[in-house]
């Protein structure tokens, strides 16, 4: 791919913003191997399909021979990214962070070639900083610049507290770019402030400022909030593929179009044609959604996983063959009766109590066809019991 315009078109396709675009063109024109940076704080053990959008863009750079650097933000995770937060995040322990980071390599490897990239922890350099070093970084930044960010402005207007340590978050994330001398940094549109801060700090250290490329935010399964484990609306990259398929089948028909565009990279004209076919009844929405789920599982898991997941789904929800339900063995050490939330966690149907509460109180949990709406319910479980979670997930205790 030698043509510069063709190269620009490929690398900027699907991006929300490329800032500044003319500088990006200059970097590409130079022909040098660019350092492409993307980071994730291990605040949870799962990366999800929302992260995959950015990872796929990195794969394009990787295939063109550029240096890919994935940062596991184990140091920044101790602070907590204030982006989109109306209150200070609770701190994570070193043990929690280490445990969460363990699976990141395998998850990133679903999209990127691990043999052709660098994976680093930002504690490798930040943990060596003295207090004097932090003061030097802080001396290059003004408070006025820090509180420009929308999240802080909102908290200030509501008289909500801002932890002093939170002010350090964008500075430390930005310093990662300084340390690595990044040429390009990728992230979701919600990270625009942090990414621009990286440009600013590089300039303060008299480095050539990085280009920032932001990708669209993927809405979660609820179609309202961004995909996030904390909102319980995510599909994890390490989830059982049948479970992921069921989750994907639960999204609204309207959200389906976003998933075709962002996860499967269908061009706009193709999506519009599909919409037209549904409207004219040439295509049924259910058949199209099954196609979407199949292609997503094929892309991020495997084609064989997609075939098996679709067969299970059709047996369960179209033929009502509950022998195809996900079987879960509960041994004698599991309490009986058990709190409904703990039962859902044993089934791996939910990742948090807040996710369980949301599902239960919305009437999305049924045991042997009986709806459970009491968040405090105690369940006497037994073999053969079926538990339905959401529209398209069924578990059977064996």
C-alpha cells in the first residue's frame, strides 16, 4: 500500500477524530516506523467488544509494520480514571490489579499479533518516580487546564468532591506518551481530553507531539450507556461464545445497526440496504440479528464457535430444547438455600451484584419459568433447575 492517499483513507476509516490530520499525513509521508500507543487500566479482568474497536484499528497499523505498544496501566489503575465519573473511584489494591491484568495478554491476542508488539506496564517507570519527579511534571501543568475537563466541571458545579489524586491521572497517563515517545495514541472518544493532554505534555518536554485518533464508543447491550463491565451491559472477549451469542441476540433491532457498523465494519451503504430489506420485509430482523451474532462470534472467537453457539441458540429458544442449556455443576459446598445474587454469580451469569440487581428488578431473571423480582430472595436450588437470565441465556443445574 504505497499510495499515501490510499494509506490515509485506510487508517482514518471509522475514526471519529484524527488530530491534527495534517501532522498525521506528514508522519506517514516520512516513511518512518511509527510508535502506536494504546493503554487500558486493569480495573476489571475482562476486555470487551468495545475495546475491540480500538484494537482492530491498531491491527491495521501492525499489519503495515508500525510498532504497536499496549500499555497495561497498573500504576494509573491505583488512581482510577475520572472520565465519565460523577464521583471518585474507590481505590484498587495491588492484588486486585495484578489479578485483573493476568488475562489481558490472551484477550489482546484475539485481535493483535502478540509476537509483533510490545506490552508494557506503566509501573515500570512510574513506580521509580520520586516525589520531586512528580512535582516536576505538575510544574508543567496549570490547575485551570486540568479542570477544563467536563467531568471535573460537572462535579464543581454540583459541589461534588474531586480527589487531589484524580488531578494527577491525566498527567501520569500523558507522561506515558513522553516516556515512550509515542507518535500516535488511540482511544475512545471519551478519552479525548486525556489523549490531548499527552500531546500537550510531550510539547512541554520538547518532543514531537503525538497524533490522537479517537474511535466511536460502542453502546452496551442496553443501548443507552457505553459498553462497560461496571454497567453490566458488556460482552467480554473471554466469555463463553454461546453466552456471548445469547447476549448479542438480546440487543434491540435499532442497536443492531451500530454493531454491524462498528464491530463488523459494514459500510454505510450496505447497512442502509439491510435496513431497506427489513422495512420491505425481504429480511426478518431475527434472521439478520442471528447473522450479526454469528459474524461477531466468528470474528472474535472462531467460526466453529459461531456454528455451535447458533445451533445451541436455535435449540433453546426456537425449539425449546432445554437439554442444550449451559450446564452448571454446583457442589455440596455451595450454600442451599442461596442468595439469588450469589447463585447468578456461581452460574457466571453476572459479574457484579449491581448487574444482578438490575436484571432481577427489571424482571429478567426466571427460575423454572417463575419470575424472581426480589433482590434479597433465597433460592433452594436442585438438580435439573433451569434459570433464565435476560432474553437469551438459559442455565441448567446438574
